[in-house]
């Protein structure tokens, strides 16, 4: 598969998911706030506006040489950290449902962790490009980039946004692995992080309640397990072919956040098993195309950017679908391109734009799968 074919495949998958997302927001948003005095058409209008803005931004970014980001990487990193700190400030920060993920900029509410995904990947890619000769060392290949990555990651984690933090951590590990960091150090860090996550979960009554609800959603169907229990009923009601677009019964108030975190359950109910698998295959194909694109790029910065950005799309999608299908405890993570929400949609589309820039402006292309080519060259 050529780089051109890879990027075409990425755009086809992304546009298909985007269209499906707008359709599902129209279907679920009409029922999301019935009886609360809010115009239900606002959801569709806002999502459509953000989709247009994100598409325009992605096209603009795709025309900019991605190497220019290296000149601004320090500025972007510290601005990103500053915005994450603003989530904790009493005036600017917004606490919604016990979580401090948002800041209020008067004219718009904004979720800095979405910006952090792309900025941290750019920062890591820049670091390893600058220090590619010592990527396998402990200090400059693991400890220093780990600290750079850990600061904003910790700020996201203490916002109580464990889902985003986990997905971003895996994406960062993917970049470090491809860059040449020592595998045993990454595995040790992953194990330590997992133990820390377990400790944070067991020390919080709210998180433990979510875990118990995940283990037995039916027993907690009126409490913490309500969303996952109703989502199971939605998939069961959808069957193979679904009940038809707009015919879901669980979106009418019984499934909280049906237009955001649990929109995949409504996809399963209205489009059935075929529609659910179709969404999964689209994300899988997008990820494979992005990975093939990365493997064909000789430029270190471009290759690491591609790997990291594809990961920031795939892992949130995977975690969301695993939560909705009760494979993981509830983490409150949106489904990229499909869930309602402007910040997530725009910045995920910007990631597609940067991927396109990598394909358009990379100086050299690998002719073969790069590890195999390297082995041949060494013979």
C-alpha cells in the first residue's frame, strides 16, 4: 500500500465515521434533554458547526509542512500545561459531574486534555528526533522524555479523567517504543502505572462503586451500573440488523449520556450487530492505514508523529467501545468522530490533518517495510 493510498483510506474511514456521528447525534440528541427546556435541535446544529470547523482546520493543517511544529514545540508544550492547570482554578475551571476537565473562556468552554493529546505526541516526536542517536539510553532515551510526558499526563489524571490519561499513556508508550526506548523500561513503567491505577481506584469509594457495578451491572442497574446495564439491553434489542434509525427506545432518558459517552450503544440498537462491527472495522482500517503510512516514512519526526497520532485516535475509540460493551469499568470517554462534543471532534480532526501533512511533506519514503529493509541492508 502506497502512502497516497494509505492517506486516502484514512480519509474515507474518517469521513464515513464523521457522517455516521452527525446522523447519530441527530438521532440521540433529539431525545437527550427532552423536558429540560433546551432546544433538542441545538445538538445537531452545534455538532454540524464543529464538524465544518474541524474539517476546515484539518484541510488547512494538511497544507502546512509538519516540520514547522518543531520550531514551536516548547511554546505549545508550556501553553498546554498552563491550560491544564487552569482546570483547577476556581474561576476559570469548571467542575462537571465531580470532574475538573473543562475551562470556561467566556465565549467557549474548552477541554485542554484534547489539545494535550496532539501536543504531547509532537513533543515526544521532537525529542526523539533530536536525540535519536541516544534513544536507547536511560537518561535521554527514557527518563527525561518520560518526565516531560508525565507532567501534563499527571495533570490530566488528577482531573479525574482516567480514561483520557490511560489512552494517552498508551499512545506515548507507542511513540517511545518505535523511537527505540528500552522495552524492559517501558514494561516496568507500565506495570508501575497499572499498580498506581489500581491503588487510585481502590482508594476511591466512587471508583470502587463503578468497578462493582461493572462486575455485576444488573445488580447496580439503578445506580452506578445503569449505563452499562442499559447498553447491554440496547445491543440485545438491536440484534443483527437493528431496530432502524431513530427507533431506539433506550435513548429516551433511560440511558444517560446516550449522545456522548454511550452513543455506541445506540448505534448497536439502531444499526444492530452489523452496524456495531462496521464502526469497529472502520476504526481498525483507519489504524492499519495509519500504521502502514508510518512504516513507509523514513523521516524520524514524521514516522513518530504518525504512530502517535494514530494511537490517540485508536485507543480512545477502543476504550470507549470496551466500556460500552462492559469489557471495562465505566471511564467516561467519548467515541472519536461519533460522540457529541466540539473539543474532542475538532482536535481529533486536526490529528487527521497533521497525518495528511506527514504524507504530503515527508522528504523520503521507505520502499519496503522498514525493519525488514534494515535487516537486508545489514547482510
